[in-house]
């Protein structure tokens, strides 16, 4: 049209409110929530647009995660019922610590309990495995992956790295330590993958050495895995392993919707994505809360987003979930390079985004109209003629309001359509119809003994009427039932005259072949008595 620059659908109710939890986050009251201006203790969930993601509660399923870390405070008020262990040994080894408790709180702190903080995952169990024990070898650490995955964890977070700087042992291609950690990681992942387990490993990229950020490949463990340094396995397994590892860098707030890598955050090509990691507020032991900084805080944020995304469609593989998180269109904000001389590597990453990742996972679902079709099928079994115009119009409008071809994320609306039809069916009101009660003598066409009774009831319902009393007459039935139809509803009570009963008694005495009537008899006479009953209704 001339003069029209742009035209589009003006959708009613297209906007939706953000689901804001009631957890205070601060000791002095609830924070202001804003995904456009992340601030304060809750900035880490605002920056990843978790509030908007939580609006998709309809789609989230229960999901288990693992935390291979220092021990977790299982008695913490904000982790009540959330922390579990893969076996008795893991439970016995647990020793409450601030680091592990902080990480667990980021992922799974109880939401909407009016205290503390809000975990990114609202419906989860966190399998804790304490690597920091007296027997805390690398083998014990790696066993945390095996135990938690076999227990059902889909995302296992490792907020840890090497305490020793191994970069001095040569470049990654020839560094014996890098190759050793890569193949140790391979050794623990291959049996799980061969057994059919689907999982994702998230590991912190590390916080540098000697005051300087470095290449994350030197952080050891899963950070050291590449496509070129795994030995003894085929290309397909190499791909499977790499597609199930995410290395997470730390982002800091640098202004409204402006994020920068933390100075100490390790970088390089091994880092896949960044997440809030500086001044992250979460649980501390003994029902306390505090800020912590580092890639150890960023990794569980990204791991929780991966689990939240996966919970939307449990049929996805770990590789598919990882791909969703790392696809640029599923991120919204870049995390720019830190120009500090203590952060020598130059890289730009994206900030993990819960909203866009969840929406991408929803898009992998099939829309389900089965409830709508079932409701329409049920509606078609009803006869319009039996119901009031108003209630039938409600059903008709509900059926006619069904919209096909909606996107998967509009499944709640599809379900609401089915519910509207079923509600309209439940609200159908039968028409009111009249019926006549007649009182007739001797037959259905006999003389009327009194005026007809006119009454009404709902069609298809059964009514019961009682016979009226008429002096000198008796009804053949005292009550009668009738199932009401749209027309022709009539009950007829048939009456007879009050019955008079009588009898004629005759006495006879035999005389030869004759019976002679007698009125008296002597002792020894043989008398024959004939009784003839009589009534006025024969």
C-alpha cells in the first residue's frame, strides 16, 4: 500500500512477564531485577537472561547434574534436598567446603524459598563428588565423571585446574603433560560413550599462572583435549569426545550489556564460551552466602545453562546441546578481550545465553495437537439440538478458535486450546423442555379426571411423577418415570373406580342326582357350599 513502510501481525498478548523469584539475594532485601542493566549479587543470572528463560517453565523436565569439586554443605538451607551422592563412598568422602558449596548453589540452589539465592536449575538433583580428599589423585578426580554419569547426571561440572604451570614443558603439540591429561580424559570418557551414556563435561578454563592469564590448554584435564592429541581411538570417537566438552572462560561486568573477560581468565582456542565469573554471589557453608570470582564460578553457570537447555528435550545428544549453546545465533552479547598486560592472549568470545539456548531447544520439539484433536473428536459426539444456544456457542467458539501450524514454543497455547474445548464440553447445558401429566379413567384415551399438570426439565434427564388422588378412584400405578425428549413428553396415569368386593354364598343338599337349595341342615347332613365372588372392576 502506498505510504506503508512496514506491516506485520499485531498479536494480542504477545508479550510475557519475566518470572521473578522471591529469593532475596541480599541480606537487606530483594534486589531489583533487570536483564538490560545487570547489577549487584544477581547480575550473573541477569547477564545470561535466566529470568526470561525461566518463563518457559512449561518445557523444563527434571534433570540431574554432577559437581566434581571440593565437598558441598548438604545441610545448607538453600541446598536442602538438592545434594545427593552416587554411592556410599562418595557420601562418606564429602566434607563441606565453601568452593564446592558455592558451585552447587550456582547450579541448583532452591528457588522461591524466600532466602538466599536462586539456582539456575529449579528442578534438579546435584551429584557431588569430592576430589579434594587425602587420596585425591587424578584417578579419583576422574572417577567423579564415571560415578555421576552412571548415576544419571547429564552435565558434570569441573571447576578446577592444575596448580602447577605446565606451559614450560613445551608447546601443546609436544607437551607431554598436555597429551597425558588429554588421554586421561579420553580414558574416562570412552567407556561411558561406548556404554551409550549421553553427557557433557564443563570445565573452567583456569585462572592463569604466576599472575598472568595463559592458554587454557595448559589447565589440564578436559581443557587439554583436542582433535589432534588423542591416541588409540578412531576419528568418530575423537569427535564424540570433543563434542561433549565445553571449556568456560570468565566474564566480568563492564557496563550495561557490555562484558569483558576477567583479567585472570585463561583464553585461547580451547575456550568455547564465557559466563559470568567475577563477583558471583552464591552459597557458603553454614547457611552463609558470599561473593567469589574466577572461572570456577563461570563454569557452573554455563553447565547449568546446558542442563536447563537439555531438560527441554531429553532426547537430544550431548553434542546437540553443546552445539545449541555455542551457536552464535543462540548468544546475544560478546565478551570482549581484556587489554590488560596480564591477559596477553587476544580473543573475543560470546556470553552464554539461557533464553536463546532454551528457545533453540524448544524449536527441536514437535508441536503436539493430539489433545486438541481428542477434544474436537469428543465435541463432535454431542448433539447441538440438546443444548442451550449459549452453551453450544461457547463450545463452537472454542473449536473454531483452534489455530494450527504454531511453533513448538507455543505448545502451552495449544494445550490451552484443548483445555478450552474440554471446559466448554463440561459447561454444556441441556435445553429445558416441557412435559404433560394426564390423569385418565380406565385407559390412556379415557375420560380425564382432572386438569393436566404442565412441568419442565432438562432434555435427556429422567423425571418422576406421582399420581394425584381423586375421590372414588384408584391409580393403576402410584408413580411413573419419563426420560425427557425434545418433544412429545407425556405421562398418563390410568385410574379405576374404587373397587367393591362381594360374594354370594349358596348351600345345597344332594338328593339323588339333584342339588336342592337348603337354608338349614340337621346333624349328619352333607351340605355343599358354593361361593361366587363379585367386584365392580371386572
